[in-house]
């Protein structure tokens, strides 16, 4: 029991000597020291050591010149620059933070753009000999009297510089697959290919739907999209009037006549 | 009130030393810092005048020699000036200043270690004279020599401590800060400081005991 107390006492001896022990630990230490000669001896050594350390490290008088030297050197040094009153907004840390924020925003915008762009039709993308170009001449089987000027729209010529399929799959169907539309498009293709010179020039594209032909008649510009499907024998050609694109999109389901199939 | 105090203190920097109460010290330093931030070199000089003795004292005790203490004090004030804009209003200026002092001393000690200079070789022995004088009052030359040896030994023991323990011991035992004040300066908890100080004292005692035993043997 006494040994345990001595062990504990050794650990807290320096704290007791410096007055860092308070309350119960201090009382306990004091009562132990009163009864233990060994610990009392240790306590006196610690006290002597502490006193000697204070003596050993007593600060010498460096003299006024010593301090004046420090002051003048510092004042000379700081006269070259001013203290910024606030951390600069263009500080390096801010610059890093701003760059990071800009990068995050840019990647967010890119992601949003990619999501909003329609997906490439699966089966068609692999071969991708897909063109979205304004027809430079009459479509195969279409009225040869149709001039390139009539067929080419300003919008389509502008678009032709960009990748085609990404922009126009809604012309096939809104879901981006050509699968079911082929059947629907087929009669229209037939009409187009069979129309030939007999087709009315004013109608531009003769379809099965009267409404669509009248709409086509009102528009004098047509753009042509050719899509080579996975099957080499099947090519989808889409001709659409350009100036009423929106309304055409909304009526797309009822108006699938503007296609061709080889 | 602050303006009045500024006038009183700035007319005579010597008046504001220990007699001025703590909160007045804090207001005084806050005002000086504000002015120094605005580019007032005189205010910064006042800050140096008011604190240089303590800064040099800490640096000398931490580094063990006069030249290093001089360079360290200079570096401390340059850092203070550089980072004055980061000092937050309401914070204890002197605590902040002493923390910078301790950090500068750490850097100096690290550089010396990297340069291969052992601190024992560098220890300032200019204090031996003062020790001799103190012991010489007894008149016994043998006692005088022994006492001087003991003091030199203790200084070496202090320099042999790890930096954190040395900082805690210097601030607590030699500079007379309370444990809580030391904790604030070092950015740690009082219980940690107590532990560091206790460990440092024990190590110094062990170091001295070992050397003395060697010499006797």
C-alpha cells in the first residue's frame, strides 16, 4: 500500500511542488509526504532543482542597445511594405477556391447539357453512316424539278456542320429508336419514291395525309436526313419542312409520312 | 475612453507597463494593433517597446543563446507585422504574440538541427559569470565552481528537452504564466500542459542525476 502511494507520489511530485495540485490530490500528497521520508527527500530535490533552474535561466541584462537593434532592424524591414488591411480578395487561397468553384460549375453545366441532349439510337449509332445534311439535289425518286435551293434550309445548312444523329433522333421518334417507325414510315417512303415527277411541285412532298401536304406546300424549304441502319439494306431517309418544325414535332405521331426506305 | 487611453499611453510608453490593469492592457493593444494595421509605424514601435523584453526572454530561454534570441525576436516582429491583418479583434494580443514567438523558436531550433549544430555547443555561457558572482558572495571558491557547474548543467538539460515540453516548462516555470495561460499560448489543454511540465521537470532531474553520477563515478 505504501509502495503504491510512493509510486503515485513520484508521478505527481513536481506538480505538487509547483502548486499545480488542488483539492483532494493535494491533501493526499501532503499527508503522504508527512509520513514518508523517501518521498520527502524527493520533494526537496525537486524543489531545489526548480529553484536552480530559475537561477540558471535568469535573463541577463542585454542592454538598451540590444533591444534598439531589434527595433531598428524590424522598422527598417517593414518600411518596405504595408500591412494589408484585410486579407486580399485576390489572395492565393481565394484564387484556388474561385478556380475550383468555376470548374465545378463548368462540369455541372456540361453534365446538364449532355443529359438534355437526346441519346443516339442504339442500333444505329454503331454503324453511324448517318447524315443530316440538306439535300444538294433531288432525293432519290423525288421530283427532279425540286431545286437545291428549295430543299436546303438555312437552319439545316448551319446544322450540317455538327454531328447529325444527336440532334435529329426526334425526327425518327421521340424515344430515339427507329424500330417501330420504320413500319409507319414505310408507306410514306413508298409515296415519296413512287411519286416521282407526278408529285405536285407545289406540294413538294406528296404524302398520304392531306394536312401534311398542305403544310409542306406552305413551306418551301425541306431538309433531308439519311440514316443507315444496322441492316445494310435498310436506309431511312427523312425529309422534313424546316420552318414549321415545332408544329411538326407536336404532330409527329400523326404525320410519319416524310420518310423513305430503300 | 479608448482614445483617452491612447493619448495617455502614447505620450509615454513607459507608463503602461505592469501597473496598468489587464483589460486596459487589452484595450491598449487593440488600439495599437488597429493603428499599426493602418500603417502607423509609430504604433508598431510602441507594440515592440511594450513586449520586446518578454519576447527576447522567451526566445533566449528557448534557444539558449543571445544571438539566436536577437534574430528570433526580429523574426517574431516581422511575422507579427506580416500577419497583423489576420489578428482577430477581441483576441488576446500578447497570447498571440507569444505563440508566434514559440513558433519562431521551433523553426530556429529545427534549422539548427538540420544544419547539424547541436544546441549544447551553442549554449550561451555568459551566465556563468552571474552564477559565480552569486555563489562568490559565500566566498568559497569550491562552492562557487560547483554552483556554476550545476547551473550550466541545468541549462543543458533544458535544451535537451523536446520542443513542446521545453516551451511548456519555459512559459510555466520560468516566465511565470499560469497553466491556463500556457495552454492558451500553446493552443492546447491545461491538462496537457500539466503533463508536459511534469514530464519536463522529471526529465531535467533525471538528466542532472545521471551526469552528476557519471562525474562522481
